[in-house]
C-alpha cells in the first residue's frame, strides 16, 4: 500500500475517495447518492432496509445525476411507490419498488431536469431548464407533464404543500448566493402564473425553503449578513436562531437541506464557521444545545426520522460517511457511524490539523495546518488554495492531504477572502479582486510559516484546482515565497472562461474578474505543473495544453500532465493516481534542483 519510498501510495489514496450526497429519510429508511471507485465511480441511489442493511436501488450500468444549472443536485426523490431519478443521459426515470426503472420523460434537446421533490399524487416536481428559461413541472408516472411555473430567470427548490408551491428564483445576471428570491404560487389554477414575493431581493440571498411539520414555510436568508433560518407565519417572518454565523453553504447544487424537524417541534440545523460545522438543536421555546460534538464537518443534508438524526459527517480522523444520533440522548451524546464494514487498518495514522491564523494585507487570515508527526525542523510546505472560490476548508480527514503529510510535507489550507462560512461581506470581498486578494492571503500564510520555522524557505509550494488553480498560477506570476506551483483543471483566463462557462456560472465569473487578468506564461517566475483532463467540461483542456506548451518553450523545470478522459474533478481513480504521483515527483525534482 505504500510507495517504494516512505509515505502513502498514490494508488491507495486514489481509491479512498467515496462520495456521499443528497441524504434523506423516507418511511423509516435512509436514502442517498453514493459513488466509489469499486463501482467505477457510478453514482447510485442507495438505501437501508428496516434492519439497517445497505443496498443499491438504481441499476449499476449508469449514473444518477442531474446536470441542471451545470452543477446539478436534487437528482432523486422518493415517493410512496418508488423512486424518481435523473439518469446520466438527462432523462427522467421512475422505478417502482422491486421493479426495473422506466424512462418516463426522455431527454429532448438541451433541456435538463433536476431539483426533484415529491408531488402529492405519487408523481414528482422538477425544474426543467434549457439554458435560456426554466420551468417547474409536475410529472406523473404515466408521463404527463404539467407546467406550474415558467420564467426567463433561474428557478430552484420547488416545495409543495396543500396547493401552495414555494420556490426560488434569481436573475440570470446574478448568482443565487448574492441575490435570490423566495416566491409562493397557488397551483390550483390550471394555467401557470408568477408567485408572490415572500423574501429576498437584489441584496439578499434566500436558500433552502422547506415546509415544516407545523405547516409553516421555513427558509434560510442572509438579510442580516449571515445565512440564518427563518419561518413565515401569515405575513410575519421571524428568525428561528439569530446568530452571527452562516447556517448554510453557498448553493452550488440543488437539494441541500441544512435543517430538519423533529416530532416534538425541535429544529435541527447546521452552524458553520469556515472550518467546522456544529449541529444545533433549537427547541420550541428557543433553547439551544449542541449535538454530536465529535463531528467536525457535516454536509448540508439533515435527515430526521422520529427520534433519530442522520447526517453525512466526518472528523479529522474519519472521511465523510453516514452517522446517526439519538435525539433523546443526553446533551453530550456522540454520533455513531452507520454501516461501517470491517476494513483493514489504513497504512498511515492520520495527523490531526491545528487551526491557526496570521496577519495579511486584508486582515486576519485563518488556515488549517497539517504537520508531519514529530517534525522538529523546518519541512517542505504545500499551501493549498481551495476551489470555488466560494468554498470553505472543512475540518475532516482528507486522504489527499494526508498523502503529502505522509511524505514529509506540512500542508496549509487557506480560508482566503471570498470563502464561505464567514458571512456575506467576507464572501463578496473577492469580487473584482480575484487573483490578487486570494494570492495575498496564501502568500501571507506561507511567509508566516517560513518565519516561524515550520517551512523550509527553499521548499514552499502552492497548489489549487479549478478556481484554486488560477490562484496558484497568479501566485507563480509574482515575486513571493513559492518555489513551485501546481494548477489542476485550472481557470487560466477569466475573461475567456466567462464566455465559455454555462449560463448559471457566468455572473460569478463576471463578478470575480479583476485587474490580475489572465495567467500568462512569460510572467511565470517559478516552475509550474499543469494537470488537466481531456473530458473537462468546466475549464478548457485545450487552453491548458496551449499554456503548458508555451511554458515548455520558455525553458525551466515546468511540467504538464494531460489525462485522457479525465473530468474536471479527476474522479476516476487512475486519473487521480497519476495526478498525485506527478505532483509529488514535481516537488521532489524542484527540491533536488532548485532554480537559482
């Protein structure tokens, strides 16, 4: 399991990435999406029976997954007689329990389905978009399709209760985490009509509407600068838990559910701080207590079944998986893992990180620091710029990070300006300054760790994927502490990228773009490794290849890796293994032959 030298093997690490998403509970059973290397990365709907036994629901020969609004989400919904899901070809399927799946609505043209939710008649609600307009439709098992709402805007989160349809809408020149409205329409009418405004506006983002057990409409809004939970009673909106923290992540995908309802009226929700996620229970009287304190990261899917809570959680020593908690237990009760098969002990004991901070040009910069156990002298340092850039730095076991730590590197994950989990103002700080503020914050962390003796001054590197790849390239384009940079699936020219991205993401590209401009080969000041998959649909493999060729023509210790068939996330284990091996070899080569 180890490589020929010391440390974890890239082949072993590449096969440890298992994805769990869209967790929900229906009729006493848990349902979720799962993809893992042992099944070729196919995304399957999984479930548990009454005994807790886990089984696959959907066929193994194609993936479940929506491409609506580019990033999908809300890919399946469970109804009384079966499960609805979006197939990998974009078609809408219905699979009765114990039967084969039926293709109910074939894909037509550029239309995509997603945001699935149960309808009252055993059918399903869905958002259907073709890149120019969105519709909320009700689909029956017989294949009839009724349009409930039609709009030139983006639509999401259709949630129905007794004829009242709540949904989200936002302008095509905005991102939903910047500006999003909650609307409500009475669908008893036979013709679609616009809904009335409940909350949201140009400077307010509303996300995750849901009907509670009490018949009231709940939603999360950042009207105070923080994404907090609210309820609508009549025409009055009140806060469930006013708090100076975000209770939801940026809505890159549909189907997030960062809160849930217990039978006694208690509301369970997540509270984020950029690194860790707390689970909090708010009782009907407003009292608050923390749950499952042993979990440090929780995905935005809260599933409540009677007196039990299920989440996709993780800790610094355990990768994301299913966890459960008894809501009637004492306040200090811990969550327990569900369905964990007996596995051999890993060949490496994970090293827990510390949360640290330093001063930067824009103020305090926080970061996670992973250090090799027992390191008493300066070691090579890898600064990682997360993708997004509206992302966070989750405090959880990441075997890719542990891979570099096992090979003697310290790893710093920077919560740079523009990250989520720290409120609206911090999230929007990067607007118009992409390639500057993020680079400044990463460099500040690197300089801090060099000056405090953590990092070897001649062996400080930066890496990033997607938007983080752009950050890494910009960091390599200016004088600073970095001896090398790795850019994976990178955005290279924000202006060109803005013209090529799906319509959903175009306003994001426009808002972020600043004077830093495109990464240009002849401005690069240190060796760069470019890694890109040929099947990347989000950033251009052709542009990356051209960039790598121009770098090579300039000379120097640059390198590139073009992965045939690799997607934006390098999901296939073989692609991930090659990328890990190439990145570590790249850093070792620089340390053996540093540039003057």
